[in-house]
C-alpha cells in the first residue's frame, strides 16, 4: 500500500466510524472460511509458532501472567492463552465492535471484555505482562490513532512485559481498508521496543485454494520466505528505556 492511502484526521472519531463501517461491510459480504483446510493449516502454524516463541523468549509462567488482547474480536486468542494456563480472572479483551464483544462474552463468560477504543484503555499503568495485538494495526489507517493505541499499550505494559504481535507484512490489493505493517512501520509505532519478529503463514489467498493438496503443498510453499505474509513475535521494551 502507498502512503497516500494513509489517512490523517484530527478526530479519531472519524477513524472509529470508518473502522466500524469497514467491518460492517466485511461482515455483510464475507464468506466464512471456517472449514477451509488451508485456513485451518495456517491457523495451526500461527498458534504453533506463537507457542514456540513464548516458550523460547518469554520466561514468566503464564499461570502468573495478566493478559490484555487489544482488538480481541471474538476472544479466541484469549481462549488459547487460557488453555495454556492463564487464569480466567487475568484475561482481558477490548474491541471497538459491539457484536464481537457480545459473542466474546457469551463464549468466554469468565474473562473480562470491554467494548471501546483502545486509544482509551481503562487500566492503570503497568497492568499487563502480555499485551497481544493480532491484525489490529493493519486495520487502522489513521496514523494518529495508531500511535495513540501504541502509546496506550506501552502505558499498560509492565516494564518486564512484552507485546505479542501478529499482523500482515504485505498489503492486500483486494482490501483497501487495510495497511501492511512492515518492520519500519512497527518501529515508528514502538520506537523504544526491540523487535523479535519472524515471517509466518502462507499467503492466505494461496492457502485457501490448496484444498486436498493442503497437507503436502502448504509446508512446501510456506518454506519460501517471500510467500509468508505476516510477522509474528514479540516487541520488547528495550533495556535502555525500561527502568531497572
Ligand atoms: C482483523 S480483526 C482481528 C481480530 C482478532 N484480533 C483476531 O486476530 O481474530 C481487527 C480487530 O481490531 C479491532 N480494532 C481496530 N481498531 C481498534 C481500536 N482503535 N480499538 C479497539 N479495537 C480496534 C476491530 O474492531 C477488529 O475486531
């Protein structure tokens, strides 16, 4: 995507309205890929990679961690953290979309879900050990909003905490409502963080078309670096900027 598609507005409420209407349109026209073998395969890769990265790079036991998922959608990622030992009372999600928050609350009644704009996170400073943000910044075209969401994430993160990142590194030519999150854009949003990211998952439009060939073709195609469409990993406050 070119920079000309990036929106600069004075009032984040304009961007909130744009995001709400982009998702309303998407939900009206989107065909579910739930049973698609390529989709299942890429989700498996995403979660297996996340598990490996956390085991390798995050030293704290998940059973003692407090987790916030920003742009949590239907809450599935928090369900995953719960299966890996995070206590229900330590799982929080926030999302702009009321219908997604409603489904999240019905699916995971023991977790806490807030409907609202992540520019105004209603939590004290230094509240969370992990803040996950999965395909959220690619949905925000307004640079001022993206920076203010990033500052809020930084504010609620403990000094030893990490941001858990997953987002697309390539633009989507079929969807002008999203923006590629390249490493340089991630650095602009989180200038005082160290990026520990790797490329992951096969380009979804290809994965979705593999059908019965998925088991054999997916690993082959996904082993080609340029075919991997997303970055996954951790953003860690760099030592110089974190107290102690
Ligand atoms: C592509 S969806 C991803 C949902 C979920 N993280 C996942 O991976 O399935 C992006 C989500 O970010 C939410 N979002 C975008 N901007 C937001 C903001 N400023 N505050 C809160 N949520 C936001 C949208 O409402 C949407 O549910």
